[in-house]
């Protein structure tokens, strides 16, 4: 500052201050602001922390596999009919079968609606099985029922067989589900969290105001990624701890590698969130764009069932999606206990998404 | 215009230095030319006002000067530098900006907001001192969302002041504020100016321009239509009083302009406005003329000429008509 100004400064000295630093590095201050804004928004806290836990609970309950469920069988006829009750008794002896006796109409209805897997109609000296061969459980039911009935009529086993029952933790549906839910949750919070915040800041002209300062633009975008990182740790921990308490879920791989993979996924989706939010001026605009991006991944990326089920032709596309990569990587680390080095494909895919989306977002970002 | 030429002749060393200059500024949007060949010079240490109705091109001009909007034509020189559209961080260190429509994050407190803005700059004020400057000590830890309109605006100005800028841009800083809040904002601006800072301010309040500004440029339809000190501009009307009146029966206008001490007649709706140099002479003559034309007074008011009257006489419209 020049002398002329300094002399004038002297007169108004009471409000002019020292250079004593009161704020820290801009990246720190920006990230701290992000965190404050987030934690002071109750709805956001709910969607990021409570919702995924509730979802894990609901899905875990719906698909829990306790002792394998009994096969539900209906016998068509009247309970007072001797042949019917004899058949029912015969089938009930099998521990795998639960029997109900229903009138022909009710039996047909129960089969249609999936309440029973097969209907047995006793006739004079024979039985008729009614079932839908395209339903896998009906197929099983047919074999079980047939076996029980034939044995009841005196068929003898020709060969002795022994059984070894194995229920491995890590192979249950809930075990499959937990890494997928973490992946899906990282995608949702990355895209919604960042997308909305950025677009709201743009519509309130805060971005324009920042653009009028010497703030480094990359700092602004990086602050989003860093703040996501803080939540991500808590968010993932919430799901894992919950799944452990309620379903006895255990992580088989190393915590370090799971943490690194989670961070990488968080970064990739933060980058994607910034990219999605880099142009739109309205919440409506960015919402549409986010749904357009997330919907395919919800369906294809193997959150609720394996993505391998989709046609071969689609696989290169599906495997390149960031959520597929993250889900595959997390499952391999968490459930199979493999090492990071054996998961280079998902790591490279996620890194690529992370870098490309961040750089493109920075390039095309609209500040006003 | 006349001031620009005279400024060259002036020899006061402090007024000579130019903090901001733009030449031939043009900005077109799809269907409208927002800025239409604008030349401006703001001297170091002065408070310069851009006065004009809404849509005159003030905000567009300011945002071009702030390096936020590229112009279609023309050059801008700020503190001896130019916007490069590249790395302008060094220049941004030296200016403070308050934008017209910024709504700062609501969940963040006053002190947190200022700390954030302070962190963007290499040097600047102590955050708490700036809070004191804008009289927000009691609201230091209040969230932005809980502040009144005036307090929010003071915070917005504080964000511009926290870097201790050499040049401060204020875009309609008091629009929508109540008189009390406006006064306290004016105090802040005057303190900054007293500290040697240069200010470019836009407003459509004539009293604001009169009170704060050393020089005023009046803008309309993207062009500058007058430039000078508030006193010079009012003087240019050749009058110090305005008589506004309405009558029962429409008057022939020609005889009115012939009345002694009357410089100018302007009719807006039912209301006649006479610009007069000597009210003691003009008023009795006017009353006699109304009688002669067999009409009767309905209302009559007189006031000192203001910048508003300058604008009306130049454009035929009121500032706030937009």
C-alpha cells in the first residue's frame, strides 16, 4: 500500500486491523463450511445416515435366510376325505414340507398367488401334481413331494447317502447386500449431496461471488470431495456396524483396503456429482440429469442381484460403470477377503471416473 | 463529458490518479444492448456513483468491470491492470465486490462466513475488526439465515471489505432496506472512503448518490447521459427549485414556459413540473397564469432540485419507473 493511502488510513485507524491470521488455508475453510452446512441440515443427515441403515434393516429382514424355509404344498380336496388326510399325514412327515388342505378353487388361487409352490391332487391310486415349471421353487417342491409320497408308498433308497451341510457366513443374501448397499449409498450421497449443493449455490449467486475473489476454483471443487470423505467414513461405518449387530455381518478383508476402496468410490461419485452439477442452473435441471445417470446403475450395477445376470452383450458397458466397479471391488474385499492388488480392475475404473469427471467438471463449470 | 476534459486540466495530485477506466464498453444480450459504448473514469480515493433506473445497464457494467462478465467490445483498466480471463488472482486480491443478488449460505454464522472469505486473500483485515466495522458484533455467532435484510447486506459488504481492498464495488447496496439500515450502510461506505479507498457504487436512489458520491454518472439504456458532481448536475438544470402542481382544467403549456424565472416545463400525467430559478418570482406569476387560463389549483408542492429532477429532465421518466 502506498503512502498517500497510509496517511488516510491513519484517520480511520480504529477499524483497520492487523494482518493477524484468523482463518486457515482456503481449502480447509471451504471444507469446514461444507461440513457445517451439511451437519446443520437435519434432512440431509437423515438421508445420508439414517436412511441407508433403515434400508439395510428392511432388506436384511426381507431376505434373511434363517433355516431354509419349508416348501409350501396344498392338497386339493376335503380334510374329512380319508385319502386326503392320509396324503397330508404322509407329506407332513417330511421336515421340508408344510401342508395345507384346500378346496380346488382355493388351491388354484393359492398356486396362482405364490402362497403354495405346488398343488397335490390325490386320485384313486395315483397323484396329480399341479405346478408352474418356470418357477424354480415349484420345481424343488415337485421333487420333494414326489420323494415323500413315493417313500410313503414303500419305495426304498438304493444307495445310502450322507450329507454335510455348510452355511458359510459371507454367502448369505445379506452378505451380498451389504457391500452393494454401501456402493449405492455412496453413489446417492455423492450425486445428490454435491449436485444439489452446487446448483443451489449457483442459483443463489454464491458461486458468482466466489468467482469474484482470488479463490482457486479447484479448491472449491476439491472441498466437496474432502467433505464427502469425512461423511463417507461415518456413513459406511454406520451400515457395517448395523449389519454386524443385527445380522452378524463380518468384514473378511482388511479394514485398510476396505477403507481405501470406499474412499476411492466416494471420490469417483463426488467427481461425478460435480460433473452433473457443473452446468445446470436449476434444481429441476440437475435432478433430471442425476436420475438419468443413477437409474441405469441402480438397475445394472449389481446392488441387489449380481450384474452377471444381464446379457453378455451389455457386460462391457455394465462393468465400466462406476457403481459396478465399486460393488465388485467391495464384495471382493469385504466378503471374499481378497487383497487390493487382486482388485486392480475396479480400482482403475474408479480412478478413471474420479479423475476424468473432476477435470471435466473444473473445465466446464459454470460460475454464474 | 465536460468533467472529463476539465479533469485533465486539474492539477491536484490525488485526483489525477485513475483507479478504474473503461473505454467504448459494449455488451449485447440476445435481444438487448445492455451497455452501449460506455466510457468511465474513476479516480483513486473517490466515491463514484452509477445512477440510473432498473435496466439501465448498471449491473452489467459493474460485472464487466469486476471481470465477471466479458464485454463484447471495449477495454477495462483496473488499478493499472487488465482482466485476462486467465489467472486474475493478483488483481482480485486488490478489489472488493458486493454483488446485487448474492444470498450467502444461511446455515453458516457471520464469523464463519467472514473467515471463509478472509481465507481467499493473502492479506486483509482481522475478521473481528471487520465485524465491528459493519456493527455486527452482536450477531457474530448468529447464522446468516437469522439476520435481517440490513444485517445481511452489511455482512455482504463486510465480505467485500475483509480483504482490505483498494477498490470496492457496491451494486445497489441499499436496495430494499429500510431508512435506518440504509443509514448504517452509508456509514460503512463513508468509513471506507475516509480510509482512502476507492468506491464504485450503483444505485437508483438519488439521495444515496447525493450523500455518498463525489461524482455521479447517470445511465440510461446502456449509455451515460450525464456526468459530474451531484452539485454540478443539479446546477445544470439552471434551477434550484422545482414546482409541481395539478389543476382542474388542462392548461395551455406555451404560456407557462414564458413565465418569468421558469426554465423548463415537464408534464407527467396530470402533474406539471416547472423548473424555476427564483421561486419568489415564478410562483406568483404561475398562480396568476392559472387564474388567467380559468383553471384552479388542485395540488402544489415545491422542492429543492435533486438528481431525480436531473434524470427526469434528461429522460422524461422517473428513476424508479424503471
